């Protein structure tokens, strides 16, 4: 749907990302597998809200989904616990 709100969001997105890359990032965004974006049917507000995150993912080719974030959090927690145990023993990672 195109209306004043959507036109304003498109303008803001282009201003934040740049004229050259914004259509590429937007095209990539509609294929993003993140459940948040899928659940919101890849609405323009989500694209605008996460413009820099999505640009970074597009540039690096690395998608961050909720599942990957949870996995990273678990790994970080495990590594911190391991480092603590090793520090108590006078060792390091």
C-alpha cells in the first residue's frame, strides 16, 4: 500500500542507507528468514526500524535470526562459565 506514511518511510530509509544501496538492501530484506520479519510480512516499518542491522547483514552476507542469537547467547554463557572455572584453577582459555 502506498500512502503518505509509506512514502515518508521510504524517504527515511533511503536517507539512512543511501540512494545506491537502499534498493538492494530492501530487495534482500524481503527474503530475510527472521521470524520477526516473516511474522510482520516484511513490513516497511521493520525495514526502517532495523535499517542499519539489515544493511550490515546484507554487506556481510550473515543473517542474524532469533535462533542464531539464542545459540550465540548460550555459547557465550558456556564460555564465560568455562573461563570462570579455569580462572579458579589458575588456568586460562
